[in-house]
C-alpha cells in the first residue's frame, strides 16, 4: 500500500485515540489575555512540543518571547522539495460569561457530532488535525517536503511579540508558502477557502467636558454634555449612504473588478441565513454593495462600546464629565492600518468643540491580506478538498482579521494558504464554541491529501 493509502487507513483506525487526545488539548485553559492562566499557556505549549517531537522533527523547541512562548519545529531533509511553514495559535479567548455555557468551557463534551469547548474551532481543532495528519504520514515514510512549525500563543491578543520574532528570524522562517490552519470551510459538506482577510485598526476615544460630574439641574442646558458631543462625533463618521466619512478613508481602496463581484454573487447566500446567524432582524451597511461584498471586500467602521455618566440601577441626575468609546475599522486591500490613526486624529482636531479635551488611544491592529488564488499550492488545496468532499471549492473573502497573514506577506514575502475546517456557526469567541467532529476527521484526511499533493 502507498504511504497515502496507509496514512488514510491509519487515521480512520485511530479516531477514538485522536478524539481522546483532542479532549486533552481542549482541557487546557490557555487563555492568553489573563495572567492567571500563564501556567496553562506554558502547559499547552509543552503539550504541542511533545506532539511535534513525536513527528521525528530534527528540532523542536519553545522560543521564549517577552510574552508567551512560540512552539517551533523543523525538518529540512527533503532537498529539492518545497518548504512549508505551518502556522497555528494555541491561545484562546476568555470563556466568560461562564453561565451561558451548557457545559464548562474547559471540560470538552461531545453532543450530536459536535465537541464543545473554548478553542475547539478557534483553533486547537485545526492545528490538532494538521499534526495528526502528519503523524499518520510519518508512520509509513518520510515527510514529503521540508517543514517548519510556528505555533504562537498570542494571536488572540494581537500577535505583538510574533511581529518582533519574525523581524529577528527572517532567515529561520524562510519558506515557499505558509499553511495557515486558522481557517474554515464554507458550510457543512461544502469546501471553501478564504482568499482575503480584512485588516484591523482599533482605538479608544476619551472626551472630557468638565473636571467632575455635575448636577444635571444646576448645570443642565448651560454647558456641553460630553456624551452628546461624542455621539455627534460618532454619527458624523458615516453619511446617509452608510459610507465612512473620514477624509482619506477610501483613498487606497481598490475598485472592485466586475469579475470578482460576479464571483461573489455566485456564492450561496440568503438574507435569512445571515440574519439567523447574527440574530438580527434587519440588515444594514454601505449602499450599492451586497452583504457578502460589505463583509468581505468593503471596509467598515464600528463603535464596539460606549460609556460614561450614570449607568447604575435607578435614576441619578447627573451631567457627566467625560465620555468614552472603543472604535474599530476593518480594512481591505490596499488600505494601510497605519494610516488610520492620523485620519481619526485629524477628524477629532477638526470636529471636537472648542473647550473640550480629548485623547485618542491606538490599540493593536494589523494588515489585511489577499491571497494568490492560482498558485500551485492553492491548486493542491483545491485538489485535496475535492478528493475528500467530492465537490468544487468555493473561494470567498472573509471579514475577520488574521494579522500574521499580512505580516508574513510583508516581511517574509510568503503567501498563506488558509486551509482549515471551522464552520461559520461554530460560535468562536462566544459561549458554547464547538467544532463539528466529522470536520475534524475529514480535516485530518484532507491535510494528508494536501501534504502528499504538495510533496508529490
Ligand atoms: N480566527 C480569527 C479570525 C477570523 C474570524 C477569521 C472569523 C475568519 C473569520 C482570529 O482568531 C481572530 O479572532 N482575530 C481577531 C483579530 C485579532 C487582532 C484580535 C479579529 O478578527 O477580531
Ligand atoms: Mn483564531
């Protein structure tokens, strides 16, 4: 039997063992943002290190950073074959509110073909499937190409230290392409590949009108209310057509080629499904674009939170001293996330009423990215998906952000193939996050086919 056939048989014969190991991995609360989980983060990195060691790589180590460690591994003994950098992240988002989980987030539970746990879909299930695929292949022969693993522990907090790590390890990370497993398919039984991701620029604004909160009767109607003024500033950021009014915001946005619009229009989509997934009753957004265009290939601006004044129970008559909001922009090709702070700053300078103090804090962000859809490595992914699903792959643009993809294009000149098996309704970042287990297992098979395609 060939290495391919033997590996597929092996994967099918070891489903129970694989599920048990996945449960182990998902039981580790590797929440990157919470200091109390620092030991769990390290335990998770060690767990993955042991997995990579079982693959017979020549180097496996934890690369320390000022934050959480990076799991690194390599095997470069296939001269003449491509070098693949496999990317994943082992950190997860916090699991609160805990009372909204039907079963505890770090006690993985199987119900109706789904495994429920924080990180099941974003993205321990994916990197696990890739490792198991390679483990199956290495039972019956050598790895069919050169491989490097880079599994970080800070994706969910903006990959800050990864950026420095890449800058300082350009040679170490050289590769022909990146296999990014932080990805999903279009729908159950329908293979899909994400060909673009939006960039992100995230801010916090503070607007102060007085030294302290005032009596709203004693002073109301005589001085400015910072919440009203902040609301006007926010309202002023969109026009009646739903376009962002920040001067310069669209300057670098590319015109959409008609053929791309046609391709997006061909994707299966219904308002009803979309509203079902979002739990909303109406759609909204920029005029002149469809929902899939709005989310995938058009930029947007959203207030993520707003606060100030009295928000407790009951009524307190107060004229607030200060108002705050958190605000994000999602960016498309060829916008630069580093251009946005100056635009927002100019807007505030121009529009904040005289006598009010304001500050703008720039939180982490990252570049968007567009992948080459016609590279041989992309074809290899389409072929692998066709083999396991018996269907053609749908290519779609994605509204979320994975800054490392753009970073690696910029710094390593390496494109990413986003091959993973999350579903749009897996509930990532929310309560009852889950992964569809048939996807985990087809995922292992798809990665086996993919790796043989790349090596072949
Ligand atoms: N896996 C997600 C990104 C994602 C979500 C891609 C949905 C495609 C569809 C990733 O872990 C994530 O949540 N990224 C953050 C950005 C980061 C800088 C915190 C995001 O998109 O908000
Ligand atoms: Mn993720």
